C-alpha cells in the first residue's frame, strides 16, 4: 500500500486493501503510514517492525512477572530478574529475526501485541475475581483487544487457548463473590497451601507431616 500523503481517503483505502479472509486492516494501515513517512526506504519499515517487537518484549516481561508473582514462594526481586531474563531470551532468539526484519511479518507481531495485552487484562481481571473483587470490567476489555488482534492476523484466535492454559496451571478456575475473603487474603496462595497440606497428610512418613498417629487413630483404652 503506497500512500504518498495522509488523507482520509488514503487511510480508508489502506484499511480495505487486503481482501483475503477477514482482512488485515491494521497492518496495511501501518504500511501506508510507513510509506507516507519513509517512501521506498526499507530502513523505515524495519525500524517500525523493530519498535513493535520491543513493545512485545516489554509486554512479555510484564506478563511473566505477573505470572511468577502468583506462584507460591514468590519473591519480587527474584521474579523480576527471572522475568527479565526470559523476556530477553525471547526477544533475542534467532527465530525472531525473520519475524522482525521481514516486513510483512508485522501482521504477526501486531497480532501478538494485542493478544499479550488481552492476556494481561484477563489475568488481572481473573486475579481480582479470585480475591473476591470485581474483575469483569477488566475482562470486558479482552474481546475488543482480541478483535484488534484478529484485524492483524487470524492467529489471535488462539487467545482462548492461552487463557485456558492460565486457568489450568495458575488460576484453577477460582472465583469468589466480592467481600467473601478477608482483606489481603490471596485465594491463589491459599489454594496452594491447601494442596501442600493435603500432600503432607498423604505422606505419613514425611518429616513435615503435621499429624501423628495418635491424632488419626483414636486411643484403644485397653480394648
């Protein structure tokens, strides 16, 4: 898409220029804006692609830090370092070279940007629900973000799979009515503590077992 100047007509033409499938208007609009600013210079397109990739790397860092903070035994400084290392490894992996420098792959990176934003809002909303607070206003933001992702590339349709993975591994489908939990109590960590307690009870020979035999089997009193 070549837009020599930014006008309403040229922007609308860019939005409707991709006529396959459901269309990919947002990447085509970004290409039109690149051409308006950079002309045929490929460096400008690569700079724009790199900028999107850097934003995605920042979102990956924030998402990982949030996920790690919900795990048992979370330590803020350690989790921040770990999230930074993983995000840096993801951002600099050789597989990302073609995605960043191959101009047309901006469709993929823009789609990922909106999916990552949707996952952040989903995690925040579900965490609030698990803590007994209102989470639906944050969850309501997810569908529009996914729709924007689909306007970039159809891979955004995988968002429900990612959300399900969060539920199965961390959130565990927990939710409480507002005001049902004590102030500051985390049902995510409470659930993990309950699971740890159950594990200790099921291992009588463990040194961490809280229950002695006398607590489990009543005294015979000579019978």
